[in-house]
C-alpha cells in the first residue's frame, strides 16, 4: 500500500469517528437517577412544617407586679394564652414617648415579660401584626416589656439592658380585660421574690425572680427518631461525592478539604465548621437572628420545639442559638453537656458553622413511655443551699454574678430509641451554666414531707 493510500484511509477513519461522536453528543440522555442520588442539596426538608418567627421567640417568664408583691404566671396556664399571644395580635394605636426618666415598673401594678435574650428591634417589630404602616421604635433591642393600665387604656413599656432609654406604646388591647385576667385574680399564679438588690439608678438592669414555694414538675421518657447524617452531607457540602469520611475514636469526620463535619461516635450530635477568614467577607446586610432562622427553617431544621436563646455579633462573626424546649422548659443538659440546641455561625453572608442534635423527640402524648411528678426546692431554699456550699469551700456565693436561675431539663439518652428528661434547678453564674448538687437537700425535703403524711 502506497503512502498516499495510507493517508486517505486515516483521513476517512477520522471523519467517521467525528461523525460518530457528534451523533452520540446529540442523542445523549443523562442518567437522571444517578444525578439525583448525587445531588448537592437535599430534595426534601427534614420536616414539612415551616415555622413562623414568632413561634421561636417566646418569653422566659411572666411576672405579675401587684401591691408590691410578685407572682410568676406559668407558661402553660390559660392566663398566659389569654394575654401573651394577643399582645402582638392587637394593633399599636400610637407611640407615646421616649423617656429616660419614666419607670412605672418601680411603683405601678402590671405585667413584666422577660425574654431569654435581647431581641433585635427589627425582629421585635415584626412580631406585631400591623395592618398599616410599619412600626418604628427608636431602640436597638428589647429584652423586657412592662404592661400597665391607665384609665382603662393599656400601655406597653419596652426596656433594654443596653439603655439608655425606654419606649412606651399604646395598645388597642382592652385594659379592663387585662386588669381582670392578670391583676384581679391570682389563682394558679406562683408567689415569687426578686433576688437582686437593685439601686434606684439601676433602672435598666434585669431583675431575677424565684418562686418562694416548692416547685412541682414532671419527669418524662420519650421515644426518639434518628436524623440521617446523609441529609447534612448533601446540605453542607457543594459536592458530596468528593467528601471523604474518616473514622476516629471520638466519631466520624467528613471533609472535602476545606469544610469539616464532625459526628459523634453515637451519631447523636454533629458539628460543621468552614474555617474561612472573617476579613475576607463583607458584613452581612441581615441580622443574625433572622438569617439563622431562615437558614434552619429553609431545610426543615426545627425538628422539635426550639426557641431563640441567645445571639452575638463581634468583629464580623455572628452566632445565634435556638434551644430545645420540652413542655415549656428548656433542655439545659444532655449527657452532662450543654448540647440540646441549634447553633448557626455566619461570617458575612456565609454559614461557617452549624451544630445540632441528630435526633428528634417524639413528644406527642402517645409517645410518652413514662411520666412521674417530682418536687424541687423553692428558689429561696436553692439559694440557701448555694450559699452554704460555697461557704463550705471557703468561697462566697455572689448574687451579682448570677444572671439566670431557672428550672430546666437534664436529658439522658438511655439507648438509641428513647430519652429521659429529669427536671432540675440550673444557675448561670459568672457566665457559665451549672446544675447544683441538691441531692441531700431534696432527700431531706422528701423525708420531711413523708413524716408529715404519717
């Protein structure tokens, strides 16, 4: 075969191959099933129920001020349902005043509403259902409200520990109805007392109220359901197919080289972090409470009842925490750690951290395995024990370092299918939460009450 013939055959072959490849390209049908199985984001949310912002922003306590006495309104009470939701459903008829020297909470009867953290003002105003123009309040945030009446008219004074002023709104809620429900009937309310000796100049400082009677609460055991880590692999990594898992003693680590997802050995908790430099991101135009709520809500992440607990914003790095609530009480411990919360961290518009439980509680009554009533110390007895325990260690229990005192749940996971929640006292002291050791004091109470029954 001559050299020219060889070249002709090669040229013919190349033309034929080109035609074949062109035909394959025109007629190619992608494997849709394979693509869906490797999708970069979940096709279905964790839950189909979307939350409204007002569902996750709830008060920590409601305190009645009446004739120089204080009472706590139980969150589960009818009075709470009759008053608190309606505050935001009624129209605000007009802003009354911005005043740095008007503090009716010091000497007037009314209802103090305390939130777990300061609520950014844009988020707070969104809680009101205004039909007309947008509500404008010249405060940065609100952490307390005080409702009081004058001549049958209801007023709402807004407080912030940031100061240096308060703001008064006039509500269309019937002042006489408020008086009847809150101030004229104390049935079912829990007597309480303040624990801090606030000076007259401490007008913006938050008071702490404790019950003066022993607290009744219930222990519960609930079934649980697991949440697959595969969902979060698809949610948190741009290309899940390149994520490599590494099994270590403490759990499993998933990474694509820049992002890291840690899962505990029991597969009950996860912690995602994406270490990008904060100075490389522009400041976010949205407040962290709103953006983190939308982020979690967007993938159905509120798998249980979670409430806004705290938020911070410092040097371009923002974080919001939503804590699990069960039967109106916060879950403050899980297996001796503070883990029952959804924590979102953002730098600019980028989510750089997300930690949460990998299980949900089936908290419907039909899923209760066990329930029993327990009796806890009164708030006064609690503080007496704390003073004594600190003295035994040659230390001083300083009330000025106490920022929160409350009953919450200590959760224990008995196996993969159920958890037990035990009510207990918790104190936030010097910035840290701890559960006091009250076994001896509570045993003495139970023995004392047992002797009284004999």
